[in-house]
C-alpha cells in the first residue's frame, strides 16, 4: 500500500510533517514488521532549474538495517506533478515512474533512494513554465513509494513498510534564504552570512519567468531561487570566500520588471534600505545583478539611483523599445549618464533578447563599461538556450584580463 500528499499540503505543515505522525502499533504477520513512515523530497537547483534528486525515508527508528537487503528494485517511485494554476490548455507537469539509480543508508540510518536526473530531463523538475502567463510556477508534487521486497534488520527480521507519507521539499541552498515581505507588499528572499562585521549586499533581480501572476493569485516567493542559480551562486562557499561573506537579496516582482521599471525601482530601494538597517551591510558595497527582465532592471536602478551601487552586472538585459515606434526602455542619454561600474554579459546566439541591439548597444554608451559576449551557453557539456547567459555569471565564468566577475565586483566600492 502507498500513500502521499500534495506538495502544497506538505510545505504548509513544514519539516515536522513526517516526524510528527503517530505510528501504528507493530504488527507481526508472517515474521514481518509493518509500520508507517514519512519521507522527504531532496532537491537541487541545477543550472536549468530545480529537480528532485533523491528521497530520504525516515527509517532510522526501525533499528540498524542490513545494507545487503537494499537494491534498486526494493522500491518503486512514481511522481505526479500538476500546475497550481490554470494552464490554459497547455500540458504542464508529468505522471511517470522515476528510475531508482542507487539505494543507500545515510549516517542517521535512513534509507536514501537516489533518482535519475539530468539537465533537461523530464520528470524530476519542480517547476513548470506556463506560456499563458509567461511564468514559472512551482508544481504540486505527489510522490508515491511502493516497497517491492522486504528489507532486513541486522538481527535478521524482515521489514515491510505499510505506507509512506510524503513530507517536505528540502533544498539546502534554497532553505538557507529566509522569507520576507516589505512594507509595500513586495516579497523577497534573503541570505545572510554568519560571520561578524559588515558585509556587502548582492541584489539579484530575476528574469520575467520568475515574477508573480497576481490575476492567478500566484505570488510564491520561491521560483526566484528554484528556476536557476542566479541568486544561489552568490551564497555558495566559493562566492562567500571571494566577498568575505555577503548578504544576498532576491526580491520578487508582482509581475515583470519590464512592465513598469520606474514604479518598481522605489519598491526595490525600500527593500534594500530595510535590509541595510536590519543587517550588518556595508552601504559602500551594494551590488546589483539581474538577468533578462532583471538585466533591464539592474540598468534602470543605476539610472534612478546613480550613487547607490558599487557595481552593476546586467545580463542579457533589455534597453530597446517594446514595439517599433515606442520610446526605448532606457534611453541613450540615460545609458551615457550611468556612472556605476558596469559589466554586461550576453550570448551571441540569444534569440530572445537581441544581444547587439541591447547588450552591445548599452556597452557602447555606458562609460568605462566591460562586456563579455559568449558564442553559446554551454556548461558541463550541456548546451542551454542562448538567452540563459546568466548561467555563466552564476558560475563566476566571465573574465577580463584574468579577473573574474565576482572578484571584480568584490573589489568595487562606492
């Protein structure tokens, strides 16, 4: 028998969902020990988005398990993912078996089922992209575990689990960011270092696919960290060493930054000032980084607040008009007046935002700006769409004269 609950229900009850279950009495039937156990979905945010990579079964309380009784055929895993909002007829999600690639015991004595996953592989992703609203949404995940053969405790008793109850979605990198809401109602996530003293602040402005869709009552404060590694990259050990500890701020737009940059700018500014007041932030080392919609917004922030930021990194940002005949998103005069040190990044094969009309054009006008143009977006042998050049910034790859972009940022002061 197998049982599971939806992701939203699991997340609402939190980490203690599985641990707080009342276990039924131990029944001995044909020498077998039957009980009910919870399990956790373990996820990782890959460059192409978050995927569930393994399941941890709460088996430590059963007693020492004989690892020889565990094989990839001991359990079967089925995953069903559905959209939390209307898809407009688009097929989003999946309903399939997830291959178990390995079974192991962690240091607590819990069984871990490693699942097949890879960049671009369907079936492990936690997000779905809805064309109707041009947004990523966090899918409702429903995992079912079936035990096919008994496991055996070290003293020899066979164990069959009567049912498995799905618990929380755990992603340590995402979970390290706290949830907040500004006075103006804008949601944001925040990572803060544990080291004492004043630290720089990196402001990550997401792309268009990670904003909210208020008409659908969808404003999750999640996709900004799960859709790509843009914000997460700056919270890694490597980045934290380079910045000697850095706060990382990821606001989430109520729609898309491009919808109304001048209106969103003071809302982002409000959050920055809240964080500076509440945390040990060095106001002379505030950096703004953004991708696509966020690339536009990072440029816009340096035109509205010309003395706030120590550096700006616009990635595949938009400056051209929405439609022919309309004014540019950021005028040539505004670009030429930018005084914030700026490093622009894009890929030549970007078919979403023309790199020549946007990134190259901005670079030609912004005094003293740096630019990195890639031919393609390829990481660990996998080629991504050309628009996804933020992957390189999230991996500290862009370099000029031997200086990489994170080191360049870390040495900039207002």
